[in-house]
C-alpha cells in the first residue's frame, strides 16, 4: 500500500474504523495486562475501567462538537497553501512525517507541558494524574475541560503546519494507539523499551510521568515522538520503575480519586500545591548514550 493510498484512506476514515481502533486497542492491552502485568494491582478492574471510560464519552461528545472546526482549519490551510509544510517542496514521506511531528509537538507535548506550568490548567489535568492504578484505560481519563484545551491546540497545530485532513486523521489514530500502549500495565523488556525510547514514547518512559511526586511528575511529556523531551530537557530515565508510585500527592483519598462527581469538580476547587518532591535517586537525566 502506497503512502498516497494511506492518506486517502485516512481522509475519509469511517467512524466505525476509529471506534474499532479505540475499543480493539483497549481489549488487546486489557488481555496483555493479565498475561504480562507490570504491577500486580489489587483493584476492581471493571469498576476502574467504567470510571475512566465515562470520561471517554465526554471526550467523544466534545470531539464531535469541534470536529467541524478542525476539518475547516485543515481545508482552509491546504486550500490556501498556508503553513510550514508549504514553505518547501518536500517528498511526500517527509511532508507527512514533518506534519505528524508538528501536530505532536503543539497538539500534545506543548499543551501537556503548559498544563503542568499554568496553575488553572493543571487543575483540569490533575484528573488524569489522580489515577493510582494506571492501566490501558487511564489514557482515556481526561476532564472535559482538558479535552477542549487539547483539541484547540491541535487546531492551532493544523494551521501552523498546514496539515491535510489525511495527516490529521492519521495523527489522531496514532495518538489513540500510543495512549493505549504507553498507559497499559504491561511489562516490557527494559533494553527494548530503552532503544525504542530514542524515537518513540514507550511504556516505561511514560510511567515515570505518572509518579505521584515532583520532580518526576514534571517529566516525559511526550505523546508519540520522544524527540521533544530530549530536545527540551524534560526526559528522565528511571532505572527501576518498580519504585514508582502512581497518583498525585495532592489528591490521595479514594473519595477524591474514584468518584466521578468529585473528579469533575476538582478544577473548580481551591488549588493544592504539591506536598513534596521525589528523592533524586528515583530518576536521573539521561546524558549519556549507553544502554539501559
């Protein structure tokens, strides 16, 4: 299958295919979590999934509501040859790759980093971090307000890049896939994870981001490509990820982290500053190109 045909497919990808990717990915990694778990959680897996999947319903509704704006932005940019991708005559493969990277940087890495730095935005993002048993469904646990942020920044990225709707839909499909992979509670060979992490966000790399304390909470922001964390100095490697503890130290009680009503209200509750910082031995900045 040629790259042209792939883009044509994603330009008009059926909703059933996108739904199948979402549900199918959850099912596959759900099974894998039972076979090769990273952590042996003592929790009600179905109940936990039900809570996180409820947020997916909110995401789908908001995404559907803003889909027209996203589509219009892409059509306008490509029709007027507006955006960075139109500055040079590039081969198709490089055009697509750069488009995906720009979308990933602005629509994922940058807005993610921003939510950790801007207090009122963090109050929306904390819902994602409040999950104390990170598994494949955690990737879907986003407050509706955060979903709006991410979609608006994706629209901004489309305009800056001049990305076609085929590239946009390909990016969104890859983003869903990586959300499944990086949050799934699966044990991955350390050396394989390490080498892949030079290019892509890997499970072990992203799990560091879900540690319950700073400074590890504020690292490894990437979504698909690992280059952004390495370029901007936010990449941290933890040698023994079994030392990680999930959740966030500002919201530790089950009635705060396991009740939908409270999770939806957290952004409108008083801000809670971080309680403490993780010990420095948990993670070291990766400054040398040696194996894990």
